[in-house]
C-alpha cells in the first residue's frame, strides 16, 4: 500500500511539473564546464516555462562512459525533471509548470562535482 501511494504521488508530481501546455516564458540557458549561464533564474508560480539548454562543450566527455557524454539540466525535487546528454552544440528543451514556490537548485549530475554546473530557479 505504501509503495502504491509513493508511486501514485510521484506520478502526480511528475505529470504535474512536466507539461505539454503552451509556454508562458522561454528561457535560454548555456551550459559548459564554466557552469550554467544564467545560473539565477526568476519565474512566477503557475507559469509554464520552456527551458532551452544549449551545451557549449561535452562536459566530462567520455571519461564516465559513452552514456554520460554532454551535460544535463536537472531540477531537483519536488520538480524532479531532467534533460540528459546535451552534447556540444546541441540544444534540448523541456517544458515545466512551476507549481511550487521557493528556490530550487538545478544541476548536472554528470559533472557538478567537478565543474560549477549548478544554479537556482526562484519561483515567486
Ligand atoms: Cu555537465
């Protein structure tokens, strides 16, 4: 029962934040070994934000295996949405409905331990 509830809750959260709705704002972000640019983002609660993330390099490259080439854009829970493997020169998109107010960290799980690849989204 507990597992079922956890699954239900995570499905609810997942389906709520990642959306196919029309975006209210488009935010372009560049990511490289120098970090994210911008790394401080202000949005309003309830907005649907289209994040377009462009990688300027391949991050840790193949040193962690072929599957981990490029950078990620991961907004930590409760948003818990991720775009993986954004390779040099590539742009990947994700639409997120900003339903939770507060400050939320976004990071690259591949390389944030080595490079300053993290930032904060402020949801007002
Ligand atoms: Cu990275």
